[in-house]
């Protein structure tokens, strides 16, 4: 069948050749599928594709620029020492962020105290001690899933567990415990990545000299992985600083005219203050929100760039 | 001894998961004693605050769908585009410029995106189309799209980077252009990683709370018009928990039923992504 098709419109090749390699010849000989590189069209699509991906990148960059520009143009003039040192007020021009700023700092400190030991501990166990058993795989999948649970669901957990069952009330402690649960999976994942980069030779050398497993981990593996772990910890703490929804759930206040003094006090944080101001229709409060955002993003950018610089130096040093 | 202590730390995560599931279920059971599961899942009217009360979750699902769908429309192709651009087209100086921009975008708190939607995107949409409401799904979808963008971009970047160089070189050797290699060799090879990043982005958009609460409004309804005010599942939870709803009332319990729905769908997304990433890692190595 196909041989008859092939010889139609033949260019004078002998039947013998066609019989020997019918498939190969078929592509070149039958008139409708004659090989044409169509270079002009392909080049055109190449340029079009390049432009599309470039456009995508520009969208990302433009989004950041427009966002920063709008926040700065709205909020910059509102920034002052009074703004940082005043309590919130019903009068927009007098409102400040003192309670929120102090609350954010305290909350982050408490979260660090709770989440870092547990998170790093879990990572060390999973990387250094756990055998590859069914249990470990269950925990693996579990952590990956926990990292994807919407933050507001953590808020509901915190509301039930810490506010109600543990009776912490709407306190700083309840907020810190909730936030710790939220960032725990992130700390575990990043710490494990850092522990993975420690070469096996370090462990074997220590073990070979007679150190116990724990001595090896404490004196050699952990110090080697420390910069990586710290980077992950800082990035996840900065996530806790910016997170709003879980704290709204557990009932952090949006109006507070005092500074929390103990972990059992009521509290508010910067993102909640910003949320509250943004959701009001008056322009003056939107301006205050923009100024609050400037403070919040200033803190986050400083902290994050520290982490990023640390990671870069660490990567350069860790060329084994 | 130390090992046991560390094991407890690891076990803690499992306990947290079980805690989430049990506590949500416990409250939701009380809700489902009063409202049947069928009525909850298939009802088309969500009116928890007024008599006659009605707890059909579909209007909230509709709002969530609009936001997730719109965010996907914006965030996924753009993120993939950035991933391809950074890997295949960008010179290294440009790459070093774009990467920090993405990291900054990824680090911006969601409440800031909400502010951005309210003060920039919505007025801008209203300029284009005067009929756009102050609170609307489209504006929320746009900012959520921007929010998932850096995540999609960096995960796609990783997936594309994992494609062996030899496979691409083979494409070039056959005379393919750069874009042909990108679309016909790189993307298919990195597909499972790319899809995993898409699913994670969908899951994130689905569970996003603050930006959506600020920008999309609080009007639960089933609508085909993305420029109207809607309410998402997450925004409803915020509305009830920030209002003064008495504990133990049915609308208070209803947030836990909504929470379970939220948890179930995002777990489904995550399991799928986890499975795909695992599969793609073994192919990549």
C-alpha cells in the first residue's frame, strides 16, 4: 500500500532504494510533506516566545515597583516619631503604632523561644537519628501537608486549643503558641535542608574517633549546619511577623491603648493594626495603614536581607 | 535519652495534625447535627446571620472559585514564563536582578497585598469599567495572582533547572530554536514539577485569607460576574470570628464546618503536589 503512495510523484529514484528504506524516504518524497524548515516562521515564534516570557518577568517586576510606589507615596509623609510612639486613636491624624510594634516584637520573641527548639529538634531527629521506617515516612508526608494548611485553619486550632482548652485567653502567649505551630513545618523543612548539606565525611570522622551519635551531632553536624539553619529560622520568623489571619482568629485586639507587659496580657500586632486601618473607608486611616506598612516592610526587608546575605556567604564558604 | 526527646519533637507535628482534625471535627459535628451534610454541600443560599437561616455553602465556594481561578489565570502562566525566562533566556546579570525582586515579593505580608488591592487595583479597575463595585472578586484575584507568582516562578525555576543539560543540547543539535527546545523539550521534561508548583499555588490561593477579606467583600452569592462583591470561605471565617458571635451558637459552629471543607480541599491539593514532586525528583536525578 504505502509503496504505491511513495512512488507517486516520484523524483526518479529506483524502486530498490524505496524498498530498502521506505519510512525514511516517505518523509522526503511525498509532495504534501516535503521538508521545509520554515525558518522565517520559526524565528518569528522564537522572538514572540522570548517576548512573552520577558513580559511575564516584567509583570513581576512592575508589580513590585507599583506596590512600593503606592505605599511610599501614601505613607512616607505620615511617618514620624509620633506615629511610632503614639497609641491608636479614633482621630486618624493622632493614631500611632506603639502597641502594635511592641506586640509584634514580643510575639516574635516568644515564637522564637517556642518554635526554634522544637523545630530544629524535630529536624535533627528526622535527618540524623530516624531510620527509614514507615513512621518516618508518615512524619515526612505529615510535615509536607502541614506546611500547606491554610494559616486561618491554624488560627482555628489556636482558638480551640490555646484560648479555650488551655485557657490562655486572648493573650500574647496564645498568639505565640499558635504562630509557633504555623511556622514549625517551615523551620523543620529548612533545617533539614541545611543538615543535608553537611558532608557524610564529617559524621564518619567523628564517629570513627569514638564519639557517640549525639556527640557527633552536637559538636560537629550542628555547628556546620548552623548558618543554614539560622537562615531558615530567620525567614520563617519573618513570616510570623507578617501573618495576620491566625491572630485575628484567636482574638488579638485591634484597639489597644497600652503595651503588653506579661505573656498573659492582651496584645495586638502590626499586621492587625494595618488590616484594621485598611478596612476603614476614611482616607486618613488608609494613609496611616500605608505608614504602618512602611514600618512593617522596613523591618521585614532588613531581617530578610540579613538572612539572604548570610545564606550567600554560607554557600560560598561551603564549597566542599 | 536525647534521641527520645528529639523524637518527641518530631512526633509533635503528627500531634498537631491530629489536633487540627479532631478539634475541627468536634465542633463541626455539633453543626452537622443541626444542618445535614447534603444541605451544607449542595445548598445554594448562605444566610447564617438572619432568619430564616440557611447554610448552603455553594455561594462561598463560588466566591472562592472566582478568586482561585482568577489568581491561577494570572499567576500560573506568568510564573512559568518567569521560570523559563530566567533559565533559558536571561543573561546572568538580569537573573541576579530578578531573583531578589521575586524574593521580596514572596516576603510581602498578605495584608499588604490586601491594602494594595483596595487602594490601587480596585480604583484602576473602576477606571477601566465604571460598573466595578468597591469590593470585587477580580481585584482580589489579581493580587492573589501576584502573591502566588514568586512561588510558582521559583518552583518552576527549580523544576526547569533539574532538566539535564544533555536533553536540551540534543534538541539544539537537531536544529531546534531556543523556543522550540523550551516548549517541546524543557517543559515536557519538567512537567511534573511545573504541575506540582501550579497545584501548590492553587492551594495557596484557595486558603488565602487577608487580601481576600479586604478586597473581595462579604456578600456571599453565586454570580458569574467577577466584578461584584463576593465572599470566600476564608473571609466568612474571619467575619464570624471578628464579630461578636456567641460561642456555641450555630453560626459560630458553622465556621468549623467551613474550616473542614477548607482543610480537606487544601490537603487534597498538597497530597497531589507532594506525590508529583516525589515522582519528578526521581526522574531528575
